[in-house]
C-alpha cells in the first residue's frame, strides 16, 4: 500500500495541451450524459408514490419526547439521516461512515429556503449520542429514534444507515423516498471532489492503475496518520478522521461521564 505523502507514485502520461483537451472533451460527452441521466432519475424520484406514516411516532430530543411531526419544525419536508450507533462504545468506535457524511452537512439555510428541514435520527440513546454530536461540533437538529426504529424503518434493516424523506400535509406525514449504503453519499462533498482528482478516492475497489495510491478507508486514520484497515470493527489506535482536530483543540470525547 502506497503512502501518498511519501512514496513515489504513478501519474498519467504527459502530453501537450491540445492532446489533453481532446481527451477531456471526449470524457465530457460521458459526463454530460451522466448528468442528464441523473436529472432523469431525479425526475422519476419526484413522481414516486408515497406512503402515510404516523406523525405521532416518538423521538427523544433535547427537551425530551417529541413527535415526527415536531421534527419538521413547521416546514413542509423533512430529510432524516438515521445515524448508526454502538451503544456503550467510546467515540473512536462509533460509525466512521456516519461520522463522515454527517460532518459534511453544515449550512442548512439552502434547504430551509426550499421548505426542507434536515435532522439526524440517531439509532442510539439520546444523552450518549448527543455528547458525541457536541464533541464533533455538529449543529444539525439531533434526535434519538431508538425506541421507535421498528416503526420508522419498517421493512428495512435497523442498525444500518439510511436517508429517509418525508412530506407533511397538515398533520399528516408521508414517506416519499429512502436510500441506504452508498445512497447516503448524497450528503457528501469530499468524495465528489476526490472523484475529480487524479488519484480519486484512493480505495481498492476503484478502477485505477496498480501504482496509484490505495487506502483501505478514506475517512478513518490512526494517530500516526496511517490509514486504518477496512473490515476491522475496532480500529487499533485509529478513529474517524475529523475526531483528531477536535481532540487537538481539547474537546472531550468521553461519552459516558456526561462531560460536554
């Protein structure tokens, strides 16, 4: 495995500007087709039927019990991210992927301008998970859906990350879309930007030349800066990348004592 900061790395063939532009122009045709197909898929998504759900399903928020209807904050639509949670585990062992995508969602005013609320529905207890939210410095609305997951995620795998979209019509609530696994990349911008670079996401599944750098996990690193190994449930000496800057700044990551 190559260290992108230290090793000599493979690189594309060097050509003149006109040859470079010709190759880019050819790729642009595919990029535009991809964009148009994405637009067509989004249009089909908007025409999906919807299913009614109980707006009184309970969540736990900062001030105690609230309902799904309350989580709309008076807006017409709600996007809920169902954050995976390992109850009783310390901060370094909380979900790397959920930490990664949630860290990308910062400015909510654009969503609010379209009558959309974004909120995290954590699949663990409120107090413990809210301490993690505070450690990470996240300001998005945060609820625990732990006691209602079988109702919220009926027919789906509890404990898996999900994005679920809802529509409110008066006091009635409808589910209009949901996705999971790589579908939650909709919240991310880091991977989208990495996809534009010569080395991409630097993960083994990508189709890249053998001398391109590859790391097992883009969003988890050890204290030495080395990438953590994929498939290992507990990262020895490692944790999700954005935690390191919080620790350096002196933020406590004790999820048990209530220090926040």
